[in-house]
């Protein structure tokens, strides 16, 4: 009686859509190792390349879907380019509509995963990282710290596409 019940439960649960283990996007099925070189920067904002690449590498290591290696040993290489930075006023000072108290920061990045051996593009897309920050006495320092938050948001968005397909 027990074996028949266990068999019936197993047969009923096979159609639930669950799969044990990692589920990579279809174009990335054969990729086991990945390289992430330093980002390219097409903006006038200096020294963002390493910050964004380092944040993405740390996020991919936390995820664990791919082993991160050097360019010469990787199955695929993830190239990223910082294309545009947008700053916008979100909230003005209460008695002065010309002064901003809260800013929005948005960083746009194009990326592509390229097969190292064949040169074929496996994934090509655009991602963005968003954050907000408040104005203060040293606006440049505050904005520089906000880039760290934008890099973290961007890394999560790229990692979701490359590792999970969405």
C-alpha cells in the first residue's frame, strides 16, 4: 500500500514545474565559467569602471551560478559599458523650489555575454541601476557614495538576467 501511495505522489508532483539545481537561461546553458573585465565608461564621470565591475563580480560570486575566472580560461566573457548617467531632482526644499533636497541617480549600462571561443553573442541587453540621495554640505561626496548603491542595484539586475534569465 505504501509503495503505491509514494508512487502516486511522485507522479502527481512531477508536473509541478519544480527542478532541483541551477536553472540557467537557454543561451547560457553551456557556460560554466565566466569572466568580467573592467567596465568601459562612455560618461564624463571618472573612476566608475572598477567600482561597477567589482560590485558585479561580488554579486555573481554570491549567486554562485558561474565560476568566475580570468579571460583566458572562461567559457564566456561579460562585457559591460557605462553609457549614460542621469541625475534628476526628486524633491525640492520646502521654501525654495529652485533648491533640491533629494536627487535621483540612474546609471544605464549595455552589456553582452560573448562566447570566448566562437565569439558568438549569447546575451545582449541594457540594464540600469537606480538610487536616491539627499543633498548636504558636500554634494560631490554624497553623490559618489550614491554611485555605490546604484552599482549594487545594477549588479542585481545584470545578475538576474545572466544567471536566471529574467
